[in-house]
């Protein structure tokens, strides 16, 4: 089998690869850019690159070939089959906005959020129905964790606090 050679890259191509390697948050893209950079800068073979990036020789050859054929776009994942994701950025924004407010301030009849209540509320707001577990995972990504509710008595009555204070005062007599 003939070794894949990365021919001279232009300054723009080298810069683009270096930027991709340094700035991307996608680990897979960084590894693929590293493969091309190792092949170009150090003239390493696919088995040598595979040992460095801990991939198979054929995997390295495939990504080098895709880079030669398509440039930096060849390093991206191809679209995958299946339904598009239900969750949109707008949905997540709506979730975070809701969870940062008390349910009563959003016109709900209860005073505490639960995962099921959030799911139902967001389905009514966005038209997207997801499970409680999906809500829990979305909140966890944003470092919001629901704990077991501490039940307290509250009321939508505007004079509730005043009435409650009256009940706590000791009777004089």
C-alpha cells in the first residue's frame, strides 16, 4: 500500500489547521487536525500517527484522505441518519427562564417546580413534549439540580404574611 503524503500546504491551510487544533472544543475535530498536522509537519506515517492519537491506522488514513479530498470541511462528521433533535436552543432558553422564576409568577397554581411540572409547562409554551429525565439532564448541563422539596405552607393571598404573623403572636389576656 502506498503511503499517503500530505503535499505542501499553503500558509492559509496551515493557519486554518493550527487554529482549528487550538480553538475547537470538539475533541474529535482536534484529533483529526492533529493527524493532518503530524503528517504534514513531521512527515509521520499513518501507523506512527495512530500510535500518538490512539486510533487505528486505517482511521488515520481515512481522515488524511478526506482532508486531501475536501480540505478542512472533510474533517467534520458527516450528517447522521435519524430524526433531528427535539430540543432547540429556544427550548433550553425557555426552560432556564422558567426555572429561574417561581411558578406562581408565571401564572401556575403551584408554588414549587418539579421536573414533571416543568415538562408540562414547557410543552404548553413551546409545543415540544419531553420526558422528566430529559428536563433533569438539560438542567444538569447548566448546573441546576433539583433536590427534594422542603414543604412550607404558602398562599397566593396578599394578606397571608400579615395573617400568619397574627397567628404566631402569643395571646395576651
